[in-house]
C-alpha cells in the first residue's frame, strides 16, 4: 500500500512548469475580438441641414397637385351619395316582391347553363343520370290537356277511329 | 428640448403645424436617419426612406392618438418604410431577400459614403446574416443605444424576447468575426 501511494502515474511534458507563466501571460495579452463601435457609414457634407427643406419641397409639390381635384371630389361624393340612396330604395322595393323560384328562370337561361356546363356529356351520359323511366309525356308539356279536348281533336282530324288501330281490352 | 406632448398638440393644429413640423424634423432626423441607414445601408436609399417617413408622419399626425410615444410611433413608421423599401426592391429585381442583402453588401465596397475597413465590412456581413428581428434588435441596442423598454414599444415585442434576440445576435456576430481572424 505504501508503495502505491508514493507513485504518481501522471507525467507532464518536459519543462512544462517553467514555461507556464510565460504562456499564460501571452494568452492574456491576446486581444479579444470586439464588435466595432463604428460601422464606417458617413453622410455627405451638410446633409442633415437640408433634410427639412427637401421634405418641405416634396410636401409642397404634393399639395399643389392635389388642389385642383377638390371641387370635383365634392361632386363625386354628391353623385355617389345620390346613387347609394337610390340603390337602397330600389333594393327595399324589390324585397317586397316574392322570392325567385325555378319557374322564374327563363328556359333560354337553363339551356345556356346546360350548354356551358354540360358540354362534356353526351346525351347518353345525361340519360344515365336523369330518371327517364319515371317521366310522363305530360312532364314535357306546358299545358295539360283533358280527355274531352283530346277526343274532340281526334273527332275533327281523323276520318275513321279504326285507322288509329286502337286495341280494346274487351 | 420641447416636450413631446406640446409638440404633438402643435402638430395637430393647422396654425402651428408648419413650425412644429420643422422642430420635429430637426429633433429626430439624425436618429431616424441612422436607424434607416443601418437597414438599407446605402445613403441615397436612406435619404429617400427618411423623407418618406417624415411625409407619412406629417400626413398622419392628425390621427395620432398618443397611445404610444411619438418617437416610438415614428421609429415604427421608419422601420416599416425601410423594410417595405427592401421588399419592393427585391420584387422589382425579382430576387429573394438573401440575394438582395448580398448585392447590398457588394455595393457597399464601392459606396463613397462607406469608409469602413475590412473588419467593418465583415461586421456588416455578420449583421446581414442575422434573421430580420435579431438584426433590428442588435442595431437598436448596440449602435443606437436604445433601452429594451424603448425597443419593446417600437417593435411591439416583450422585453424578455428582445433580450434573448440580442444575446443570440451578439453571439452569432462574435462567432462570425472570429472566423479566419
């Protein structure tokens, strides 16, 4: 145990301690890199003396441009307010009329809609999505005809009933 | 120096506006100029933006409610004007903000109103690499020597956030300046 305590297993380079102070002092004297306080920007001579004058000139130039527009502006505002009041009155009047329904849409508008929006579909494709089986001939007619009118028409326009080849249930 | 409240009152009355505006410009022109110059780098651009800033102040002073201090309101306008100027420049040139910064730094070498040496040019490069917020905070704290409370009012950010931004900015700039030196 005694032998073990007396032996230091670590070594230092030769003459390490002799040169230590010198190396430390050298490191301390090395300058830290500081961020410069001066950025190097300069301005033209007497620049700041003329700042107010330059701004004043620009403001005056802008003012003279704006003056001629003022009288027109008043008319614009008057015209705009009259138009706004008229619009509001019209809107209130329109609100009293009934709501727009499908019946109010012109047929041409519907046709145009389909022409513009369904152009990529063939009639067969459209037929697939429209339930044709459930439709009656009357769905396509604007006026429904009662039986008396139909019989009168046939009376006047056909010579013989037989020609119609009607089938009787009898 | 004229009290801010009195100056605002004078600016909001047509009879006293002209004279008060002159006082306003003389009081703030240098501070606002350097704030803008550090964002746009070039003198002519800084002059344009400074004039636009004061014109905006002149036109909007009637609507100034005094919810913030006058100088922080003007700093905010100056910051927005300068950043908008850079963005519209980038749009005109059809380049990104990074490329615009590179061009601005490239132009700095030939700028007659830049007398910086190699280390000052490197400093500008280091600042240019910072995110926008850190850049603003660093310039306002380090060069313009504004207090955190003042910067907080101008940039509408918490003091804690500003301190963190400034700390990060300083670390990044120091690291960049140490590279290859």
